[in-house]
C-alpha cells in the first residue's frame, strides 16, 4: 500500500520495521520518502531574504509505503480479491502508529495523524521488496480520490461556524478538543488514552449547564480512566467509552446548534 501526501509528515525518510513488541515478528515495513521541492535537507537552511512578490512555492510530497513481509502465493489473485477499504484503513493505521511514535520521540505536539481523505494518491499492489520501496510495482491499482468528506459527527453548516469562531462570535468549548481526541483514540484502538480524555471531557461538560444527561456515564468513565491509570483495560471498557463519547458528541452538537 502506498499513500502520498502534499505535505511533509514529520518523521525522517527511511525504512522502518513495524512490530507489536520487540520479540514479535515483523508485521510490516514502513518506507518514508520525500519527493519534490523543497527537499527535506534544505528546509530551514535559508536566511530571511527580501521579496517583491509572493510566488507559490513548490509543494513537497511525502510518500509512505507499507510493505507486508509475507510472500503472496498468488499475487494477481490476491489483488483481485482484495478488500480495498480494509487494506487502506490498515495502512493508514500503520502510518498513524508511526506518526504517534514520532510525536512522542520528538516531543512535538504538532505532529498530526492523517486520514485516507488527506492522501493525494493511494495505490495498492504487489512487487519485489526493492520495487515497492522505490515506488514501483509489478501490478497495482490507483484508487479514485474520495475528496475531503464532511465528518459524520460534525454540526450542520460547519463553514458558518468556522467563520463565526474566527470572527469571535462563538467560542470553542474546552471539551470539544478533548472529545475529538477521545474519538481519534477510540478509532485508533487506544482505549487507555480515550478513557483519560473522556474523564476530563465529561467533567468539563457536566460543569456547564444543559448537560445533565451525561451524568449517567460519569461513573463508568471514571472506572475506565482508573483502569487506564492502573495499566489494566478490560475489553468491556471499550463499549462504555464508545457510548460516553457518542453521548458527549450529541451534547456538544446540541450546544453548537443552540439547543
């Protein structure tokens, strides 16, 4: 699977082995490379200079290739039978795992994860290891661009709210960011992080008027957060957190719509 983005992802170019634990088998190989100008080595090397006009700068492209180390007995049949959506989601999950690792390693809070909608190009195919790592395939499919989709949990008419927020006519409730982060953690299979985000988010919402219906989730969220702190997260907490995050999303939507 190969994804290309019209911006730099953050981690340095190279080949990286991805495994769930140090003594586990390699699950995939992640190959990161920068294409186009400005090249990564030149970024940040310039001194300020005078300009008379602002011309568009060439946009670099970051390429992420996720390679499975498992040989395919029948590559052409594999490609024909492939569940493309599942394959893309799996590849995006590997890439976001790498971005999360880079965010922690670099202690840079501004390293952001990505979605399939942000990719300029997505290709899936097969080839030798060197071929695929260099952006070549024996055979491949290029998926049609889906374009940016409106988030399914977004309020109606987000463009109007965007303008209102920038214009100072509305404010972002502190819980909004926390709930969004909890949703991202849940989607990425990080229940411990989601539980801790939920714990603070639900308290922030309950402190505001009009969110009393969230009180029924308070105890379960607290139990999940305590389990996260103790290093033990039973599977039952995932459903509890899903219910709580969904309820908080509904409460925030009503708040945005003035309900």
